[in-house]
C-alpha cells in the first residue's frame, strides 16, 4: 500500500484527526465528507478530508 493514496479525516467540531482511509485520487477529485463517530465529542459528527 502506498502512502500517496492515504487520506485523513478531521472532525469539524473539535478539529481532531480520528480516521485514516484510502482514496483513488484519479477518479475522485473532490474532498470526501462523511458522518462518523468522534470519540472526543461522543457523537456522530461530520468528518472532512484533510491533507
């Protein structure tokens, strides 16, 4: 697995990086936004892709 396909997901509420994933950057040009559980906020919040 190459590191150039790795992306980080950051919580929009508390700004902590909670999740890591892979993405095909040739197909998906826009940044991903997923609703995931944040252990710091104790709720499901919107997580955005960061660099």
